[in-house]
């Protein structure tokens, strides 16, 4: 099984742990920050999907993940993996909202596996798109959105 698959499984575990948590709020500010992470994660995911559909050369009726060209516009001009960053922010949000050690361990492991899955995917994208993707990698940071802004 791929790193990405493990990362997504642990994200689902985290969501399930959140559903059965005790519901006792510990640090209220952290909970608000956790929900802000969720909103940012949702925004990143939506922006990525819209941009891939708009500029990915997807065949009619095809999935947004089946792009036929490197998408380097919109959110992808700021970071290469907005969806992965969104999944990681979702994990951080769950950790801050639930404030439970089991959730923290699952979230951290999920983020690690998502990062490793992201690196695996980059090798695949190099195989598919070749030098165009390599050039894109030199121009746009993997996850550091601030590098893309400045």
C-alpha cells in the first residue's frame, strides 16, 4: 500500500476518533484555530479542484485528477500540492479541536505519510510530464505558500 493510502486511512481514523471523543473542550482558542485550519483546508481543496478542471486538459466527463498537462496557474502557481497541504491542515484542525493524545498521534502519522505520498506522486508526475514538471518543481515550492507569494 502506498504512503498516500496510509496517510488517507489515518486521516479517516482521525475523523472517526473525533466523532467519538469526549467532547470536553480544553483550550478554547485552540478549538477556534482548529476550525480555521478546516476552513483553509477546504478552500485549498476547492481551489485545486477548480484549477485542475479549468486548466488541466481533462477529457470531457473525466475526473479532475486525470490532467493531461502540468497545471501551474492559480493556486498551483503558489504551491505544488495544495490538496496535500489541505489534508495536513485538516489533521492539524482535528488535533486542535479534539485535544487528545490518540488523535495527535494519528494526525502526526497521517501528515508524515501524506508527505511521503506527495514525494511518491512527484516521481510519478516526472514520469508522466518529464521536463515540464521538473521545470515547474524549480519554480514553485512543494508546500511553502509564502515562498510562492514573495
